[in-house]
C-alpha cells in the first residue's frame, strides 16, 4: 500500500468512545482529543518505508495469527512478539523494494507468481481448499499474490548480493567469488571444537562435560570459618556416597539449586568461563569431587564443590572425507552469504526513509 492511500486510514466514524484495546497489535489512538470528541479510529499507519505503508489492520492480522500459533498468554510475550513482527516487516519491505529497483522484467515475475499460484491450488486440492486455507490465514488470493511478489523480489535481491545469481528464471550470472579456499576450509575444520552446532551439522559430536556444583554463600566475614567447615563436611559426605543433588537442595545458595547447579558445556568453553573448574575436570575421573574452592564475586564470598558427572568424548569427521569438505564449504558459504546480506540490508536502510508508530511500552 502506498502513501497515496494513507488518506483512507484517517477515515473515522462518529460514535461512543471505544474500550481500550486488549492487545498490543491494536494500539490506542494517540489523539486524546479525538477520543474525547467521540471519534473512533478505524485505521492508522503503523509502518512507512519510502512509498509503502503498513496499517494497523495489516499488522494486527499477522500478530493475531502468530500469537495463536505460539499460544502466547502474558502481555510481555505479546508485546515482544508485536515488536518482532514490526522489525520483520521493516526488513522485508526494504528487501522487497531493493529487489524491485534491480529492474527484473515484471512480466517474468508475474509468470513466476502465476505458476506458484497454480501449484498452491493443486496442493490444496483445488480452489475451494485453497480458499479455505487462505481464509485461515486471513488473506485474499490477491494479497497472497502480492506477498509472493514481495518474496520473489526479496529473494532476487538476496541472490544478487550473495553472488548466487537469480537462477535460470532471470538468466543472471553469479557476480561474486564464491569459492571457499582450502586454507579457510582447514582453518574452520581445526576450529570445529569451538563451534558445536557446526560440528553437529557435519555429523560429528562435540566433547561435552556435565559438572554439578554445590555453592555455599558466606553471609558475613565472621561466618567464613563456619561455612568452610560445612563445605569440608559436605565433601566428605558426598565421597561417602550421599546424594550430592539432595545436598545441593538442602545447603546450596538458593539461586544455584536444581538445574542451576549443573554445567553442561565443552571443555574449551568451560576453560574460557571457569578456568579453575576446567582444570579440575581435565584431570578428574567420573564422580570425583574437587577440593573446596573459595570464590569471590565482587564483595560476595562463596565456597564451591565440583563433581564431574559425565564426560562425553567428541568425534570430528575427517577433513579428507569429500562429503565433509563439501558440507563444510556449504556451511562456510552460508555464513558468508548471511553477513553479506546483513551488510547490504544496513546500507539499504541508510538509503531509505523508514518510520514506525510508537511501540507498546515505549516511553
């Protein structure tokens, strides 16, 4: 929708003042005088990107659908979702407009949309099924087509930024170097231990530790000897076979009980965050308990016991494997594509006029 249609959003009907809206997707009118005069705001502009706008009803429709899917209950969650949708729409509009300026043949775009429309109708068993599906989304067929045009323009813009080209549909050629050098491939492979998510994507497994901690707070300096003696006593009881998890619930600092008493991480991450615990875990056997460790956090003083409960060996797919090389190169290129798109999107924002209405909870 462009700014020429924004005038329609100012239309209002004379009637009793409405009750305040219950959801952040239906913000109350800002014009207090209009409410006092008995006017009800029917529509308003929520987002402007250059010549395009998004109205309250358009934003509300997306909010209601997503909130229902996520089964959100609290007002805080709803407000966070509302802000997230605003950000997504802003980014999507900037991408779409950037794609439109690339000058792709409109007739070709229409052919792609028409083909997608026909496939969608077939997928839902005919026009009746497709119409019912659209009704559930709160969309008309034309709105669905508009959304697909926007998606196609955004995708073509992304392809032009990353150098993937725009596929055979636009006869574009790759415009960037997308070759992953062997040196970079080896470097990333050697650092897989620091990237468990990427390692798992390659079919490997990160080395993992599970450590339970019993943390005793020292309330005052006068209590230090007493708490230290308690820590020594609890260490002995654990070594004699008492359940450490139970002792944690009975004696530990309240914020460190239950799941908060467990550390699940890789040795590398643990060494960066808690080097003294990592040093203990590196030499410890399963169920071994550390000595009592004094810990200071600001003015707070604690005594800590650590027990190594699990040590899972990792496995790294060999770089000599062709499939490992191919998959790793693909993951590296995806990261590079994402960074290029984000940088290009920032530049597109800088060249665009963007505005959004005051968000729920904003000062």
